[in-house]
C-alpha cells in the first residue's frame, strides 16, 4: 500500500451561514485559524433556473427548517449574490484559507468561474448536468470536484467517460458520498473509496470523501483508504434551524478532524531501518532473546 497524499480538509459552510454575511465571515475565520482547514466552501444557486415554478412555489418539505413561505423563498433567503461571493473569497484570502464553491446550475457555474477559485464542486444532485460540466471543462481552468452521491454505477461510468473524452480527467477529483442528513455508519460504504481508486485513481487528480455522518472516526478511515480530500459540513451550532446543521461539525469537532488526519498522515509510514532509534533502549531493557542470543 502506498502512503496517501497529505489530506486536504474542506470546511463545507454551504448555507449554514443562515444568509448572514457576518456569520459567514466568522465561520471562515474559525475554519482557517482555529481548525486549520485548507478550504472554506460555499454554495451558489440560481433558484429560478434550478427550480421549476412548481418547485419554487411549493412549501418547504420540513417547515421547521424553512426561511421563507415557499421552498423558493427559503432558498433565496440563504443565497449570496456574486458580489457577496467575491467578498467571501477576499475574506478567505485575508486569513489564509482557500475559497471554493459548489455550483448547482449553469448560471452559477459561470458566475463562480469568473472568480477563478482553485476548484469548483459539482454536487451529487447535479453531476449529470452536462451543460454545466461542458462549460466548466471548456471555459474554466481550475480543478473540478464531483460528488457521486445518489448516482447509479452506470451514471458514474457515463460521467467519467464524458470527462475522459474531454481530456480533463487530470484535473478531476471524484468524491465517494452517501446523500443523507445524517448518514448512519452502516450506509457510509467507505469501501467505495477503494473502488474509485482502483477504477479511476491513476487517471484523475485524486479521490475524495464527502461525509454527512456523525463524529470524525469515519473520516480517518476514509483517508487511510485513499481519500486525500475530506469534506465535512461545518456549523457554529448543530441546533440551528436548517437541514445540514445536524450532520455538521462544530468548531472543535472540525479542529479535531484536522488534527487527527495529520496525526494519521505522520503515522502512515514503514520502518526505514530494522530497529528505530526509539526501540533500541527498549530492546536492551525488555527483549527476551532466548538462550545463546544477544542484543
């Protein structure tokens, strides 16, 4: 087994800012200076484009989480415009964390691409949107990260083949993901990471893991299986109103995740000599060699 690359940890702020730029700014600062994440990631939607009129006007499926009288109004309340995303990117730069964003439709992809982030994420819900993929592969020069939650095996093959035909697989990261909030451990299916590594690993930038579970143990396992990008939803308070908060990490959980991933990274080595220096005094003191053998 090869040692995996150094882990990149993405604090998925998404819409957990509750539509408030000051909360978003605070979350960026915590992700950067307290948790020491590599990226703070947001989301961008053009809701009139993404939703049908019926979907826009329908009530939120879980009214207790709603920020508007209809689902469309709820989504609009949580949406930041391009100028606000430009400011988020600036704040990220000021505290030394990368800015990234998931885009849910072609207009949003075009807008965020104009900010030239290191990468743009395609969420699981939109990974078959070939118009958006076509724009990003042809007009955007950064990396493209794609989540594979709620995606059939044949659809994964279709996505990969499409990217291969566009000759862009070297700037693609594919994420193992189970779409649910939160996801029980027996449905995380972490061995999908190994499957992605075996099938596509030599032809793509990297394999990632986008987790919507509780705790951080599964993320450590994901990294040891070969997921070098670890993305977790981040909130300041898991009791806040909203779908994603219950499956998110609070600041100290995010800090512990980054800490533990880097500890495991340091541990994933082989002994570079027969006896490590730390072992020599212990061998002299403790090792029982049997008759006729000497330390």
